[in-house]
C-alpha cells in the first residue's frame, strides 16, 4: 500500500481507507482518506455529493454508454422529452439543490465544433451553479475546465492545461488507463480535485469500479477530493462510494430513470443514514 507521509500511512479497513497517525496529532476527519468536507458534521456518517451529467452531441443531449461515442443517440428521458440541452439541464437541476453540473462537450472532444453558447446559456439560467466542462483539448470560456488524460498525448501538455481551478480526469477504458501513463502515476502533480473516470462503465449498469477508485484515493491522499464517474446505479452504490472516501459521484442514467431521487441526493449530501423499513 502506498506511503502517505513520513508520519502516516494509508491502510485498508474494510471498504474504507484510513490514515494511520502514530503521532495522534491529526484531527479525526484528517485520518480519513477523503476531504474534510465529505464528513458529516452531525453524526459522523460519510457523505457524498451527486453531480448530474449531460453529454452534448450535435446540439442534443446524448445517452452515453461505455464510451462508444459513435453509437450515442439522443437521450430519451421522462424528465425532459426531446433531448434539448437547456430543458434537460433545467429538469435535472429541479430534482434537488445540486451545486454542480458536469457537461461533456463531445463535439469539442472529437474536434468537430462545440457547444460553448449552449453551456453559457445554461450558466446564465442557473446563477451560482458551478459547471464542470470537459471539452477535450479544445479551448473554451464557460465553466470550470476538466482536463482529461484521454485528450492529451503527453504529460507535459496535460499539466500545462491544469491551470487555475482546472480538474484532472484520470480516464480509463476496459483495457486500463488512457492517455499519458505518467499523468496517472504522478499524484504530486495532481490538482486538488480529481475525477476517476471509467468510460467502460458509463451507462452500462455495471456499478462503479471500487478497486480502481481505492487505488486513486491511495495516491491522492487526504488533501485532494476524488470524484467517481461511471457505473453508479443507485443509492447502494452511492453509499459504497461514501464509505470508500469518495467526495462525489457523476450520475446521469440513474437520475433520468428515477433510481436516484431528490431524497437520496439530500440525505447523502448531508450524511444522514437511510431509515430502515418498518417491519
């Protein structure tokens, strides 16, 4: 297991990762392999933020599946028929008081245009919302940039793109890491927010890759927030991610089909335990 600091070591404890602190000087929340913001101040239950996702392609919201972009089709959602981006974003954001929206501009990622005007319109319609935007290596103005390893040929260009509040996306497919391997193995160069993206699990109903997430958390250390992307099916998966130490989860399909609703989002954001059913 990876060493953390001279005075602490990351060790497994069941499904969670904890910092062993021989000195006893660290606060309890700093002993957990997650950001302090991800520990509920009331009751100590782990919490996790749900971040809704929209994938933009050809002016519509696409239904992303397994990263097979050539097969993506406009999403069919009961929340907003027609796959229109502004209506879909508004419908998702009406489900719960989300603080963040993730937008994948697939046309920009594929170097065939982009949706900057659409993203700017979403931002104007929802002031105060932080919008994370993955547009590959293409430049853009609106939103907090996502710098994905799949869009960069070498670690130098990737790290040059990690300016300001940019978020690193460590992209994987079924065969392993995408992009420059050095970027996956140099946590000292990672920003404070990191996404572990498993494209093969996006929209596949396979569940999140907990093993890979544990590896990323071990490298990231407690000073960084790690966000999971790919495979979240419902509340049980979100609970597993919270226990593991993940700060948030990117979710699309399970919001559209109702497996994750407003009450689940609120409870997990607050770290409130699930009420057991009455006998």
